[in-house]
């Protein structure tokens, strides 16, 4: 009886330790499925042009957000370099 409990614990604990990974993987799959169903219903109810415009708009906004984020990081690096140089010169 005691050995069977240990076997169950050994099989169950690795699954519980990776539960967040499994949950995130299934959440991503569910999200992708929902997006695909939404896009298909958009194409069926509206025209393909509107669907493509929505997709292009989303990609454009995403690329602009990435660009702004990279510019902010670059400015922070420049400010840090200037701060280090000014501290060295003082």
C-alpha cells in the first residue's frame, strides 16, 4: 500500500510542477482557435477586404508598438552612457 502511494506521487508530482506550462500551452491553443473561428466568421459575414484590412491594421499597430518600444530602450541606453561618461569626467 505504501509503495503504491509513492508511485502515484512520483507520477503526479511532475505533472503538477509543469501545470503552468501545460495550462499556458492549452490557453494559447484555445486563443488561436478562437481567433481562427472569428476570422472565418468575419470572412463569411463580411467581405475578405474588410478582414484583410483588420489584419493589416493589427499588424501595423503591433509593428508601431515594437518600434516605439525599441526607440525608448535606445534612448535609455544613450542616457545611461551619457551618465557614465559624465561621472567618469567628473
